[in-house]
């Protein structure tokens, strides 16, 4: 199992931006598909963005054009850059690693968007 540690969450006003980071404890980071999910008490956990080993990325429709996922294989880190944040982006954000159907999850970092 890979240990994942997220950081970068916080409180921000609507229209603001944040960058989330997730550091993975593995020597084979470049072989993992990485993803960000989010969850609120009212909704099930949902995929926000993912990035494959070949750096092909995908996004939920609700964040397309506002969020960007990227990875730094030398730093074992995946990022989620979030612009034009909206109140509905408020959630706990989780990092996930996947390789050959084995998944690991981080503990999450809270993002709150409010005036």
C-alpha cells in the first residue's frame, strides 16, 4: 500500500484559487495512476480529476476549465490547481493512487469556499 499525504486545503472566497498537493511514499510513483476525489456529507465521493502514467488527464464536467491536475514524478507528488472556486466546490478532497487494481487513499484535505 502507498501512503498518501494531502495538503493545501483551506478557506477561500468565491472566485479564489488553491493548489492541493499529495505526496506518495513509493519508489514507483511514475507507475501509478493518480486521482483527486471529493466528498461532502450530503453527497457520495466523486471523481474530480485523474492523471495517468502517460499524463493523460480527465476531469469531471463540473470542474473542466477551472481545475488542472498535474504530476511531478521526481517529487512523487500530484497537484490539483483550482481556479474560480465556487461554494459548491466545498468538500473534503482526497488523493488516490491506483496500480493493477490496488488502490490507496489519503486522509483528505478540507476545501471551503464561502464569502
